[in-house]
C-alpha cells in the first residue's frame, strides 16, 4: 500500500512537470540498466568499507550513507570526468574532510565533561558524516552512543573491530592446533575454565573426574576428541 501510494504521488508530480513516468516490467530489473549499475557500484563500496574496517553487517546503514557520500565525490565519464557534486553545485568538492571508515577516533568532549578533571575524550569508531551537521559521527565503544563532533582526532591505521575479529579468529585457530590434546582443551575452554580452576589439576588428565556434563565426557566414536572441542565451543 505504501509503495503504491508513493508511486501514485510520483506519477502526479511528474505529469505536473511534463515528465513521462514509465515503469519496468515485473521481475525485469535489467530494464533499469543505469540504476542497477549505480546500485552495484554503491554496494561494492559499501562491502569494501565493512570488510576493511572489520565491522559486522549490522553497520550496513552507516556504511551505505558513507558509500553514497563517496560516490557523489567520485568523477564519472557520464559527466565528462566531473563529479556529481560539481555538476549539482557548480564547484569542485573538497576531499580534506575524508577519513578512513571504521577507524579509531577521539572526539573532543570538553564541553560535556562533568568536571575539570574528567577525561576530555573517549575511544570511538568513525561511522561517517552526518547529513545535518558539518562534522563526524563517532560510536562510543563504552556507552554505544553516537557522538557528533567537529573536532576529532583520527587514528586511520587502527580499526578496533578488525582487531577484535582477528583476535577471536586466532584464538579459535590456536584451539584447532591442539584439538588432539584433551588437557589443553580443558584449560582453554571459556565455559570450563572457572570449573577447572576449582578442581584438582589431576582431574584434567581424566575428564570423568571433572564432573562435566555427560555430553562432554562421552565424545563421538568417529571423532572422539574433536567432539569435545565442538561441545566446548557451543557452551
């Protein structure tokens, strides 16, 4: 219903401006060749931003907003190597404000500090450019709040989320290297570490003496030791 209403309003607006409003055939997106090509280019930029910063897909909206901003500053052959910004406003765009998406940043919080001895900044992640302000959008890693600030110090060589992802991946690869050693698995398992510290160290040599659930002490016959690793990961 909402889509039909918007289509109807657009049709009346185009007719009032002397524009012919035509639709593509159902399930025939190739008829919108130019639009589909632009969407593909924006999706490529969006995907690249997320992969470089190591951000999860939950940040796709911020990456999409940044991708469209960068796309409008990119020269195109359709406009004779001009940028869409220059074709619209008649002036060349500035690139001095561009920063690496998802990098570590420190916005100036001196105006909102509770007292003089409070920290003047906090570690954040750069999430693009706000549409209503001339500044930067920063995600506070502690409070998960968006901070909009003009005065920001950037560390464009460090991506906090990428560092977290690499640390987690390296920990799992380390466990895979010791998949044949039950003693190491019991020490490294996040779910069993607290229990293992309370038990006697000799219990690590015999899983039946640790008091663990039966599904951990009775591994699969085909993969007797990999099964223990998989169950520990599930916990």
